[in-house]
């Protein structure tokens, strides 16, 4: 004897589709988009900071001879390298901690390993910074001398944020890297336009 079974159609719950991180939008995956937003925000912040500094801070040296230009480049270079010098002091102390080592190698992703990588990256960026500042000082007019100082402030701020982000947050790290690197890209573009094509763009 068969019993009739009432088949009730219970409406299914609407499940929100999970966003596949491999799906690409405009060529970027969902995991890459936050870094794209960070990059764009970096450009906006750097341009805004630079524009406001040029608008409200009016400074220029008394003379702008070759010696004055070299002196200014050396001064800004001293400030630009300070985060790396501080990191070297910290690494020197961390090397005395046995828990930071695996054999003769720094423990991967330890504070010692991260700080060592930060130092290496900082010196790589500093080479680009120093050459760019020296060339900019050579070609920029007297009234634009403050540009070197503004770019140095951005560089140091970027190095600090990059260092902090290396330890705690990849987005802060990306933002800091951008503040260090992309203003230098703009400097090299400005130099190429002037040295190769003779086009001087107002700084």
C-alpha cells in the first residue's frame, strides 16, 4: 500500500553568487582592483600634496650657482636616506636575536627579513632619487628650487609608509611605494622632455 506524499515546493533561498577571483574586469582580477584603487589614490594624493605645497610655500635660495645646486641636492639626499639608515640600525640589533635566524639565513618573513628587504629596496629607490634630483637641480630655474624639497618630503613619507606597510598592511606598502617611485617617474619624464626634445614644462 502506497502512501501519498505531499510534495511541497519550498522556494529556494537566493544565494548570492561568489565572486570568482579569477574573473577579469578590464584585464584585472578582483584581487588586483584594490591595488589599482590604491595606485590611483596615490597619484591623486601626490599631485594634491605637490600642488598645495607649491601654492602656499614660496621659497627659493638666495643664489643658484652650480655650488648652490650641488649643496641642495646633498641636503635633500641626507634626509631621503634617513629611513634606510634607521632600518640598518634596527637590523644590526635584530641580528643579535637567535630567534630571527634559520641556520645562517634570516627566518622568512621575520622582522629581520622584512627590514633587510626594506633596506635593499630603499637603496634601489635612493639611486633613482639622487640621480633625478641632481639632474633636476641642474636644469630647473631658481624659482623652482623648492620642488626638490617637496619631492624629498614625498619620498621620505613614502619610505616610511612602505616600511610600515611591509610589516602590517600590503595596501599601505603599495601606497608608500607609489609615493616614492611615481614622483620620480614624473621627474624623469620632465627631464627627457627637456633634454631630448627641448620642451620645458612648468614644474
